[in-house]
C-alpha cells in the first residue's frame, strides 16, 4: 500500500514536470491570425500571450472599424491558441494520471 502511494506521488511529480515543460514549449508555438481582407494581423502564442499586431494604415482612419477588427481577429486567435493549449495540456495530464481503483475515464 505504501509503495503504491509512493509510486502515485512520483507519477504526479513527473506529470507536473511534464506539464511545466509543455507550458514552456507552448510559449514558443506562434499562431498568426489575419482578418479576411488582410488589413489586420495578430500573432499569439499557444499560451495565449499576444506577441504582435500589424495594422494596415487603411484601418487607422476608422476607430470603430479598427476596434471591430481587433475584437474579431483577436478572438479567433485566442480560440485557436486555447484549442492547441487544451489539447496539449490534456494529453500530458491524461498520460500522467495514476491508476486509482474505482476511477474511470
């Protein structure tokens, strides 16, 4: 029984370390999202950190239009990043789950 607990604790520690490595790696995964007409481009990491915004001068003439473009394009980028992040983190977490009797996935 004690050996099983130690094994589970070690597995949990290993999983935590793998999760941290995965999060660091996701900081290097860059996603670029553009507006449909390429007037706005944003780059974001898979950890949802905004890295750059490129705005065409045409958009600078209309504040409301620019705001709309930013909202739409940033939301699309965040959704893509979240999907990648969730998939990667879930895979590591699932792999590291200890086999506890009575729990099923």
